[in-house]
């Protein structure tokens, strides 16, 4: 058992987990990570993300995918906050 754990640890060190980002906007070089970061830093809508990152400001072909990433990220944030709020309030009461 110990040997297996050591092998997994060595494998983790040799191949650190990589985060792969997808280019959403080729005109401006904006990835889905850039869009998510903009939302984590305070943007609350596609318009705000557009202003912050420049996504969709040139040819506009990326707007549909960019809006989808914004919607998914905002939805993930809302569900994460909802799941944290109840247990924290419940635990302190
Ligand atoms: S691909 Fe985003 S503006 Fe052209």
C-alpha cells in the first residue's frame, strides 16, 4: 500500500496538473480563462466582460460562445455561494 502511494506521489510531481484554456476570441486573444478571471474580479455581465477583456469587439463571431462562458461562470458562482451560505448560517446559529 505504501509503495502505491509513493508511486502516485511521484507521478503527481512529474506530471503536474495542467489547466488548458480554450481561445474564445481569436481577434483579441481572449481565452475562457480570461473571461472567468474577469468575472471573479467583479464583472457581472457580458457587457462588463466585453469592456474588461475586449472579447467580441472586433468581428463579433465569438460573442455567442463568450456569452455562454459568462452565463456558465455566473451560474457556477451563484450555486457555489448558495451552497456556502446555508451551512455557514446554520453552523453559526
Ligand atoms: S473572434 Fe472575437 S471579435 Fe473576432
